[in-house]
C-alpha cells in the first residue's frame, strides 16, 4: 500500500490589512509607550478582521525603537495552532534579519543590536518558551494577571508562578504594565463578541 503523502512545509503569513495599518507608521518609534500603543491597536483590529484572537506583538531594536517586525494571532486564518502573535513576530524578525538569535550575531557573523519583544499580555505557555529561546533581551508586556483568561475565555496554559524571574535569570529584562487598561479594553470588546457568538474561540481541550 502506498504511503499517504505528507506535508513537507507550512506557512504562517500576516494578513493583508497589516500593510494598510502600518502605511503611516514610521520605521522608528522612539517611545516605548508609543510602540505598545501600536501593539494594542493591531490586537484590536486582528480579532475584528477574523484572523484569530485579540493578540499582537512587535519586535524592535531596544535602543533605537526601530521596528523590525510585527505579528498578530493568525490561528483561524492559517488553521495552524502555532500561529500566535509572539511566534509570528519572532519568526518574521528572524527571517528578515537572517538570524535565529535576536540577541547575538547574524548567520554571516555580523553583529546586530539587542532586540525587544512587545506583547499586549503575558505570553501563554507556548509563547513563553518561544520568547525565551528567541534571543530577545527585553520582554515588554501591557499586563499580566487573570483578566486575559477571564475576559477572552482562552486557556493560556499552566504558567509557572515565577515566570518573570525565569526570564530575568536568563538575561531577559521584563517590563510590565505599559498601557495595561488599554489592553484590557481590547479584551472587553472581544468578550462582547464572544458572548454574542460572533467569534470563534479555539481552545482545543481547554484543560478538560
């Protein structure tokens, strides 16, 4: 019996509307607060466009604020559960820079600046590992706590209590609480859509 054909690659792509959303965004956003405002804006539009959950991420040069990549949750658009915002932002940055280590040298041996990852909430268990091994030197989040799971109904997984300390122990600085209420407002708007059955919450087993 012939062995069934196997997939030999998969693609995670950003939605077309990203180009329009970034059309007037400068290459360099000097203020960290302004970079997080962009992340929250992308997160809010993402779920409204039907790509996935209300999550977005951004990779920037930590010192200059030069934007290297953005990512949004594309699980529904791609049918790939790995397509979380952090994973897409990290992958796009590594592809652009030709480097699997966003904190070290490029594949050709040339130096590169330290990079930061901005996310509109604490990473889930999948993205926790992805962020830790990406080489970023700083993780910036709008917030952490129960609001994400309570409002969005997503299962973020069994995160360890000392998750931030584990980053710090590996030389990754953690900055929390940037535009937190703005991020929660995005979740509240999403929850209204959940309650009206206007969106799909892709929780798989949900711990059950």
